[in-house]
């Protein structure tokens, strides 16, 4: 079990263009805690548990199953909710900027189109019942509701094997439903005002616990 911590632990969830990285970097900088971009983590259950049981962290990503230990241990689960037009602008802007710098992990117009298509389905809640994994992911959500113990390595491995290949929620509505298990610590962030209030809240908590 993780020792009692002085730092708030925050798990940030959101689709492409939602502002996960910007917010995570801001929290990491202000709170002086490690920031983990889950796109860059070597996804094995041992690594997820090592992060989750650490004394201080902020994670960002939009994944299922692997992140269960982090969701369980987090003090705050921050869900970023923005409009599709805002997301489109951010995705395109970032794609062009990264391409010009030569740091684009998804180069080319074709990959940009695929990213936009996937994000469109997420933001507009265009669920595709014809995809077999959707039914599996729904089954996972139902099982997920019964979770009441700290996720262990065996627990995570069991779910990985059972729902192999499921890595992300297909729609925003699905993501929100998925997080209902932890609803008492989920914070919905929709704009910069919400973000500033969140940062102020976390700074007050940190000041109080360190005093």
C-alpha cells in the first residue's frame, strides 16, 4: 500500500485536443511533482502500479484498464470536457506546429485525418455498435462497477487478458460512465476558469498539508 502522502495525486483524462498535457505540465510545475504522459509509458502492469503507489504524481492520458491503479489511488480524477470545434482547432494547430519542428509522432495528412475522425466520434458520441470491441468494453464497464479493492498486479493482468486490445473509451459519454465508479473524486474541467480554480484548490491543499 502507498504511504500517506503530502502531495495531491491527480489523474487527468481527456481526448486529443482537450488540453491534457498543458494542464499536467502546469500542475507538475506548480506542485513540484512528477508528470507522466501515459502515451510514453512502457505499458506493463508493474509500471502502472509503480506509478500509482508512488508518493507524488500527475498522469495524463485516455486509457482503460492499465490506468485502474492510478484511478484508484488518485485524490483527484480530472476529466477534460471541451467542444468538438475547439478540439479540431487544437489538433490541427498542434499537427502543423509539430510537423514544422520535426517532432510530429503522427506525420502526414492521412494520419491527421484519422486522428480527426477518431476524435469526431469521441466528442460527438458517435458510438459504433458494429465494432466487436465495443461490446467487450461495455462488459468491462459493468464488471468495473464492482471494483472495491486496491488493484493488484494480478487484478490488472486479469483484466488485460480478459479485455485484450481495449485501450481507450470510444466516446465521451462512455468515458464519463466509466469513471462513475470513482465519481466522488471526479472533477469536470471545461475551461480556463475551471483550471485556475483547480490549481488554486490543489495549491491550498498542498500548503495546508505541508504546514
